[in-house]
């Protein structure tokens, strides 16, 4: 019970700390997966069969920013990011240009095109079509690489709105749209998370009391056993 409560508290704390993180997806522990798996919003159909953390991929609210390099994905899918030679997935579309003109996110990771090449732009005032094609003065410069994951794929949370998946589980996005000048908000609802936190704390307290009672009983057993041998 104590380990279950601790796991639940860690998950809830991560959700609460990311309520303002663009594109963050709510994480659920095994107990919560049992409660929500019927909705079909869990990425892995096997998630309820093991104690783990899984991801609720429901769309977060979209907000208008009017910044040309702010991008939101409407529908399923992820931006492909490059971090130290490793491809990661993200729903946070708050991008900017670095000193070399590369599109990067707040962590300094490169946004990749459909060929897994870092995207480089001459300036920020470009037009981005719904399919991810970047246009400058009527010329297509690149197309943003959007991917989805196969059914049953395991998404490993990396913090914030970032994930990692097996490259074999990645596939092209079919119906997602890129929205320029917008950002997707976190899909975390603070009120249920606070309720989950209080429940986990109560369970932890109950578990601690059970351990204390067990220790007392074992102490009595040893005392009685020792007395009987005299």
C-alpha cells in the first residue's frame, strides 16, 4: 500500500507541476488506469495489466498566440525533436530560432522535418500550412515531421510534454493538422488531481499505521516467545 501510494503521489505531483506546460499529457498510475481504461483514451490496451505509468492523450485546449513559430497539433501525433542524436516526441509547439536559424524548442532541441533533418529558416516570418509545409515567399522550404505511434506502443514520459518511443512504433500522421500561431495547453484538470493526491495521502497514512501495528504485534510475539523459553 505504501509503494502504491508513493507511486500515485509521484504521478499526481508531476501532473500538477505541468498544468501550465504546453502540450503536457496527463499521466496515470496503475490504479487510475483501471478507472479510465474503458474510455479508450489510454495509449496501451495492455496498460491495465501491470503497475506502470501511462499517458492520457486527450486533446488539450488550443489558445491563440499570434506568434508565427508557435504551433499546435490538432488531432493525434507528435513533433519529432532531435536531442543529442536521439529522436524524441513532443506536443509542445513553442518554437524559436537559434543563432544559426534552426527551429528549436525551449529545451534547445531541434525540430525535425519529414526526413529527420533539423529545420533551418531564414527568418521567423514564414507561413506554415496545415500539413506542416513551411513556405517563404511562395517557396516551400521544408515540411515538419509529424509522427504517431502504433496501437499498444509504450510512451515513456521524459518530463513536460516530451516522450520517447521505440522507432519501430512510429508511423506517419494521417489526420492531424498543424495550426500556426497557436499552442495546445495541458490536458490536466487540477481538481481531480488534487482529489487523487488527498486519496493517496490517506492511503499512505493507513499503510503507515498498518506497518506500525504489525511491528507492535511482532514485538509482542517475540516477547511472548522469549518468555516461554525461560
